[in-house]
């Protein structure tokens, strides 16, 4: 059995949490400069690394996304629905097994001192 550990990868103060807009937000960690995607809906947050599990590309806003829930990989153009954390196969692409984000995605680990401020 493998031991699991956790660490805070991005911490937002109350003002930063309140400034998140509904939908997709890109945030960079000041500690390691890694980028994360935070999805806000009805006051709830979901987050994942801004790195595709398929070929390691970065996600960007999808200009075809009308409902504000989808980002697109810069390497292979597959899309991730951030509200469900499920990959979406583009209509004209080849068939491939579903790409499932790792078990650490989405990750929200609230701190014990303030459950609203740590991602």
C-alpha cells in the first residue's frame, strides 16, 4: 500500500477568493509559478493543474465555449470541461479512450484554519 501525502499548492486570501469570477479562472502560484485552473459556480470551487494529462500541453480559454466551462489544450486541441473535470473529444478528431484527470484532480484541500481560502 502506498502512503499518501498532501501539500498546499496554491493559497488564496479572502480577497482573492472573493475576486474570482464565476466560471473559469487561471491563477499562478507565487511560490513555484505553476498555473492552476479554478472553476467557480454557485460559490463552490473546483481546481486542477493547468496541464493536460495527454501530452502535457497547457489549457487556454476555448473561443468556441459558449457556456464558460471548457478549456482547450494547446498541443492536441482536446477540451476539458472544468465544471465536471471530464475531457471532451473534439467533433472531428479520431476516437480515443477517454482521458481521465488523475485522482488528484480536482483538488481542493481546505486549511483547518480557514476552509474558504486554500486550494
